[in-house]
C-alpha cells in the first residue's frame, strides 16, 4: 500500500539553484513594480489633496533635486569610476526603453495637441479627455524617472550593505567565540528571528527609498538600513550554535 501511494504521489525534490534564482528575481521584480506603482499613486494623491498648488511642478522639482543630490554627493563607488554618470545613463536608458521605444511619448505628444475643428469626433474626444489628465500623466512619467534614478543609486549602494555586513559578521563571530569559551547561554529563538530579518532589512531600504513621494538624500535611507542589516547579521553570527 505504501509503495502504491508513493507511486500515486511522487515526492517532489528541492528546487535547484536555477529555480531559486528565478524565483528570487521574480519576487524582486514584483516588489519593484509595487514600489513604482505606489510612488506614482502617492504623487497623484499629493497633487490632488496635499500640494494642489504645485501640481506637476512638484514631480519635476523632485526630479531636479534628486539629480542635484547625485551630482553633488555621489562621486565615489566601488563598482564604477563615475557613479553620477552611471546613474544618469541608467535613468536615460530606462526612460528610452519604457517610454520612447514603446511609443508612449509619441502617443502623449500626439494627444497633447489641442483639438482642431478638422479633427474627427474620436480624435477630438481623445484629445479633450487627455487634457483633463495630462498633468497626472506627465507627473507619472517624471516620478518614474525619479524611480529609475533611485534604482541606479541602490545598485551602486549594495557594496555599502556588503561592507557593513562583513564587519558585523566578524564582530558577531568574535562575540560567539567569547560566549562559547565563557559558557554563555545559547538561544535558538534569537538566532532564527535575527536570521529572518537580514533580507527584509535590505528589501525595506529598496521599497521605502523607491516609493517615497518626496525628494530625499540617498544617505538618509541607505546608511540607516545598512546599519540595521549589520545589526541583524551581527546578532545572527553571535547567536549561532556553539558547536557544529
């Protein structure tokens, strides 16, 4: 009976590294899309209720301030000799792929033309309808440029997380050895919970920074979350079991 049941319900093996990689990339893409959607919706809500006087200028000013932060204070990186140029190139390329190659910008420009008496009824309706939402569409495009700019910054900021985590791991292993030789107590509860927080502490930095509806200096997001990740790594290494 047992062998018959096994034939009917074959055991599923553990996913390989390819499956794990694709699954991780899929989840990352989903979170990036959620962050981008949230940032656009937050800008639309702000334009309607919180900064109606600024309107479209809020998103454009936000983009200019973010670019100024990069040009002024983002001059060194372990991954490229000119991080500011890399971020600008990354943003420009993403803009071309998403808006120019797809024809979205061409469509927006065509719809932005005021309706003419010689236009057909459908064209007139489309252009008149677009005029009511034009500011929101242009604001969304500007916010997506901010999104890609921040995404470029985060890709260059990952060595900061790695450096903080390396120092924290060394400190945690030292604390583990002191606990091991000093007869300190061991807590699997602390270890497992700290281990679960390592990746979320990095993911939160990405989601919060990408979705923030106001201009913010990268250091105000990257450094605190790199420190938070380092704390979780240190606690995980320090609370790892004494004997393997």
